[in-house]
C-alpha cells in the first residue's frame, strides 16, 4: 500500500488548521504477514505525527497496559496491525483537542486495506469513529463499550486511551474490573494460540 504513504488528499484541509501541517500518513501493517490483532484507532495525534509510529505517546502506554503487551510486541507489525480511521494527524480544534478523522480517509483506503490483510483473531475498536464504521452503530460510546460481551472475544470496543478519558475511566469502574481482564485474556490467546 505505497499509495497510502504518498497520499496528500487532505493537504488543503490540514494547511487550514492551526498547525498548518502537511499530511504524514502512519500506516502500520505488514500485508504479507498474518497479524493476529487489528487495532482500529481514530487518528494519529501530534506526537505520532512527529515520530511516525502509532501510539508512540502516553495513550500508547495506557493501551499497552490495557492489552498486557510490551512495546516490542505492540510494534511488531507481523503480529499487530494498527489501522486508524485516518492515517494522518487531523490538526487541533479551537479548544486544542484533536479534530475528528477526515471521513475521506476511510472512504478512500479502509476497505481496500482490510481486504488486503489476512483475517485477524482479535479486533480492538478504539473510539466512536471506529465503532461506528466496524459495528455499523450510532450508539453512544459508553453504551457500545458497556456492551462488549456481545462482541467478545473476537471484537472489543474500547474508549480511547487518551488522558482526556481519565474521568470516563473513573466514572465507569466496571471497565477496569471486568472488561480489561477479558481483553488481556483475549490478547494472550490471539497472540499465542495456534
Ligand atoms: S488522512 Fe488519509 S486521506 Fe487524508 S492525506 Fe492522510 S492518508 Fe490521505
């Protein structure tokens, strides 16, 4: 998928943001390897935009803890593929939060990339955008995540591991108590069985 790395479809959109950045797609998958896990994320943040590696930021530290994997495993593209709903950092809104992923990215690339990948054993749907696309739902994020048992163990809808969701994690203690142990078991089985 060399076309993704060269993609500049959103250049005018990004140039109009406060950061006036250029597209820097961060695809993270190995088409010829049968990754066991797919992480369907939202979009790179500024740190990932600068470093070029997905979840190479505090969100990634929390996500690896949720999954129970070390950094070497997490960034091994032959074992874990990371396909956000947009491959580039979208920029910031007026409040300094990340803008939503540009829909044109999933419309252009997502189905093609997923079709090119061998089937995975476990899919993590991080955030409402990935959940809407993969589950065809309009339900609020909390309701979707609370309904994780309807999708497990093949799919886990999750909140974004951003610090911005720390209050959500406090308000929803069942997530750490019930969802995360099941997620870690599903990750272990996906990576190590068979
Ligand atoms: S976000 Fe997606 S569609 Fe937009 S420039 Fe980046 S790779 Fe292309």
